[in-house]
C-alpha cells in the first residue's frame, strides 16, 4: 500500500464531473420518454381543424373532407333549394332543429352560418352510415323535394338542411360540426371562431 498523500482537489473534480455527466445522461434519456407522452402526429391530425376552399364551388356542388375520421360535407345551395326548405317542414321530424345537433350560430332555418353554404357531418344519425347526396333525383325518395340526402342502408332521408324526414329510422337531424369562415373563400371545419 502506498502512503501517497490524498489529492482532495482531484477527488472533488472527479466526483463533480461524474455527477454532471450522469445528470446530462439522465436528461438525455428522459427527453424521449417524456416526448412519448405527447400525441402522435397522426393523432394530432385526426382532431385538427380542416380548411376547405369554397372559392370555386358551383351551386349544387358537394365537397367531402375528413375531420376526426368522419366525412364532412360542404354543399353550395342555390336559391331554389333555400326557398324550398320551409315548404316541407310538415314532413320533418324536427323542422326547427330543437335537438342540440348544431352549434348556436347554426340554430336557424338553414342550419348554417351563411344560407348558401351547408356544412354537416356526413353520417346518418341512425347507425352511422354515410348517406348519398342526390342533387337532382331526391324527388324519387320524397315527392316534391328535388334535392337531399338518402341513406340506402335503412332508408333514412334528410333535406338540404340535414333535417330528417318523419317515418324513417334516423332519430335526429344530421350533426353540424363547429366551423367558421376564415375569409369569403375559406371555411375552417372543427373549430369555433371564439376558439380560434
């Protein structure tokens, strides 16, 4: 055994540097672990709002987008469709949309912010099938109503405001998602203006 004097300065330096290197290593190991708690990019995208360009939409045209894994329809309604909406109120289950299937700003006869643009989740309120848009042949389903949405699975029918007709399996009107106009040419589906 050597009787050399103990170098306490060196010992403190080695203890300190070992502690620092160990702490840095622990931090590097913790970063990926903590980052794994954040939702994945796919999960974020699934719930993220969706921008829809409506600048080139023609009357009668429907655009389908996906928001939270659900189809969302954006339809440009013409004046004839808008004028016809109140004419079949007596055939509807909930013509005034009293059930909470839409945000407050869409609680009106058109179920939309602007009458000419209709935005709805494209899922039947019966079993979640996706109805077919019939812009010209809906009269075969409901006499006197030229356009609407028909669910071929069980026969549910919805008008151009997404209101359900009486005598079909669907119990409620189509759901209107939160949305707002970013500008005259763009809608943001999935977020209210207050939340923006």
